């Protein structure tokens, strides 16, 4: 619903930002001073799934067209 109202690039860039934060949360980060906690891992894993969905949803029609 949101993807139709804004340019695809905004969603793809914001999805990559979410995936970057998720990657930092899934492992102990010395840059962000995040400890190695299982709760942070699962939050990062959920954010990773959300960000991946944000990437593939706007790109899926273009992927299908290129396959045909």
C-alpha cells in the first residue's frame, strides 16, 4: 500500500538501512557497543526479514519481467 504512493528507490534505500541495523544487532557490535544478547539477535533477525520484504516487494515485477 505504501509502495504505490512513493518512489521505489526510497523503499529500497530505507530497506538497506534497516538491513544494516539488523546486521549490527545480530552480532556483538564493537562499533555500536551492543552486547551479545539473544534478545538483540532475535530483534535483528525480525528486522532482517522485514527489510528483505521491503526490498523484494517493489522489485518483484521487474524480476518477473526480466525472466520472461
